[in-house]
């Protein structure tokens, strides 16, 4: 396929601006959980663990990312390094609300053959949204479709 020969590149430089509602809801959830822990007489270390968990969960909303899709797979670069994910690592994808994100499901599960997150968060910019969707659809099945069904 000719589309697979070309690189599709995009940058999301301020993800916290694009996902303000989601960030606010998640921060509210963690804040309520911290208040509940405090009210129940939780130890100080519990709040530290909660803060670390919040940072891990909300972290992708604060880190600018450069992404590239090509015939080999997905290339991602952040301030913390670069990572390559071959197409064979992914099983399916789901589009987030408003099609501002794609969630790529990696094969194997927790005990399987993949290292790192089982679901990969992929923010998409407005200019390349349709091209990213077309590329994902040509390579992966939408989540929830039959296992053998591929576009």
C-alpha cells in the first residue's frame, strides 16, 4: 500500500491544554481519594503512594510527544527518550472521545510478551487526525470487533 511507504509525523506540544477536562476530572478524583484517606486516618506514606500513582496516571497529559507512523510501526519521542513499537505488538485500537486520542492495545496482557503499558495512549493533533485514523484502520482492527476480522 502506497500510504504505508510514507511517514506520518505529528507533534502534540501541549497535551494538558487539549485534555483539560479529563485532567480536571482525574485530579478531582485523586483529590477526593486523598481526602478520604486523610479522613479515615491514613498514614502519611499512603498519601505519598497516592501522589506517585496520580503522577503515573496523569503523566502522559503533561509530556509533549512527537509521533511517527510508518510501515514498520509507531515511533514516539518525549523528553524522557524515544521508543519504537512494531505493528506486530498491537492487537487493536480504540478512539477516544472527540477522536483526539487513540488507545492502542498491545498483545499479551500483564503476563504476556510485552514490556511496558498494555494500552498505549496516543494523542493526535487536529491536522493529521484523519490520516492517523486511516493508517490505524489499515493496520489494526477496531477494539470490540471479532478477533479474526481485519480491515
